C-alpha cells in the first residue's frame, strides 16, 4: 500500500471512523510496529509533519529514522542523465535502494520546485521512491499534494461540523513568497470526494489545476463566497496556469482573512494547515478567536498519520 492521494485511503467515512477510534485509544495497536522501522526523508523543512508522523509511528511501536537530505546527508541528484559535476554527489537511483534496505516503510517530503510545471506535476521525486524502493511509500507533502494534511483537515471538519452538509470555503490569501499548490490541490481533492458544499475563492489568475478543482464552485468574489460558510480554510498558493506557473501575481491584503470577513459567514470555524504568516493570511484576532481551530487541526496530523501507518503495517 502506498499513500499519495485521496484515492489510496478507500471510503472516507470508514477512514474517518477508524481515525476517531485510533484517537480514542491511540496505543491499542502498539504491537503492529514491533521490529518495524519507518524512514522519514525530508527534502524540505517541517515542524508538524516531522513531529506528528514520528509520534504516530511511536504510538504504533515502530522504530523511526529521520533524514534531512539537505542537512548532513550527501546532496542527491534526482534527474537521470545529468552529468554530476556539480554539488550533488549521490544519485537517487543508488540512494533509494540503499535507504530502503534499512527500513520497512518510507515517508517522503519533496516540494514542487515551481520552475517546471511538467516536472512538478509528474511528481518526479516521490514517484522514483514508489518505483525503486520496493517499500510502501507515503507522502509527507509532495509536489502536488499533501494528503496527510487533507486527511487531518477532514477529521477536524467531521469533529466540529454541526450540520450534515456544511459549507466549506477554500480561500486564497496573500503571502510574500511563491508557495506550491500542494495544500490547496489536496484539500480540494479531498473536499470534492465528500458530500460537502465546497467553494473555492481566489483572485483571477490563481485557478487550480482542473483535475484538483474538479466540480467545486469557483467565486472570484471573496465576500460573496464567505456568505453562509461553516468553515473557512485559508491558504496561499502561487499561480498554476500558463507562463505564470509558480509566480506570485498578487499580494493584495484585501484578501487577508479578518473579522469583518468572518462576520459574513455562519459563525464559521477558521482553519489553516500552518505555518501561517499572521496579518498576511489571517489577522491576529481571527486566528486567536474561539472559532479558530488551527491547533486541533494540527493535533489531528498525529491521527491521520497513525491511521495511514496502521493500514500500511497491516498490509506488510
Ligand atoms: N502543515 C504542515 O505540513 O506543517 P509542516 O510544514 O510544519 O510540516
């Protein structure tokens, strides 16, 4: 079993039910991980993913190894055919089977480079781990998706919702640097797989890839999109379309989520995957308000990771 997208988790209601059972008794499956080793490999920085996934693995009785590729390990070349006369001294094609020989399950974080859309959307790095490791592989955020985050988001919405079909609004918000589309892509993919009323709002030019936006309603008017919302999910992303791929087109702070915008909603909960830049994405008062659920959302990262790891261990 690999876990790279919503398609790898089966029916969502069963996955959430299992996650909530695990949350209620998180040490019940400690025997599953005995003498099993998880390797977590980071090409990019992390706080939540690193700690929550390690905690999830420890709850399951696993041994855990963490490698930061760009800090202390040999720099890895990821493209085949490159003349390796630069700063990269080892190729992924040797490194993958070597690392796989030391572990039973591999987690990989490898963000989009945002320079070459084709390379990013082909998932050139994590797909090589799937192909060459001979081990179950899970995404700890790849170029186009962040499924452990989206699963934690879904668990959180299920815990906090007060109606069967809540209105969920994914809103773009400003940020000074170009960020990948992985979190919004993934969130859209997971929300489209539920029966929720799902709306995406962003300035023109920030359209997500059609395979991720799916049938979600897109509204370029943020205020109108917020009307009647039960959950506001804020995130910045860079442009996807055409020659603007990977670029910042706007840092318009009229898109920052503030209390006036939240007042348009149906007393919505505020969500963000974190880390978040305050007073760019969201104002202090909104993120500190009683309706902000960013901390329980982050805490559920342990639960989403543990549910996925449990299933992987059961399928070894
Ligand atoms: N949300 C999330 O993935 O956080 P980190 O980048 O800190 O892991």
